């Protein structure tokens, strides 16, 4: 169970439009890709598990599918699972919340 102290504000809510992707950095330097679908915000590690390319350079559709633009691997931003090759390993997802006009990222899930 995470507490508020586990979350850090990484962006203004207004900086991420629906269907958009945004790369942010956590305190420890880890890059996280924010993704917004249907008003809901998700957060995944900003490194494709295929060859480490930034997922935030890819594209997001309205079915929660994030496509890496380097070789076309597809991940579901809701749980990080692989839904299209060539990636084989899921991408790490993070707890995220929208509060006080900001987007807050918490600990990695799972
Ligand atoms: S680095 Fe993402 S599909 Fe190859």
C-alpha cells in the first residue's frame, strides 16, 4: 500500500492532452512515459523492452496501445503487457494519480 509520500509531482495536468505522451523524470533519474487515454493517465518506464528506445517517441491509440516507433513493438499502457512484437518482456508500469492540477507518479507496480 503506497502513501502520498511515495508520489512525486512530475507535470501539470494541462501539459498532457488526451491521446498524448509525455516523458518526465523521477527524482532518481528514471525516465517515465505518461500516457493519457479517455481522460485517464497511465505511467510506464520510458524504455522499450526490445532495445531501450524511448516509448514517449512512439504513438498512442484510443485502445490503450502504445507503439514503439523504432521497430513497432506494442504495449498496453494499463498493465505494461506486450501486445505486438518484437518486444517479449512487459514494460514496468507505475502508480499514477491526478490531483491538485498535477500528475503524480508513485512506485512501480507489481
Ligand atoms: S526498441 Fe522498441 S520495438 Fe525495438
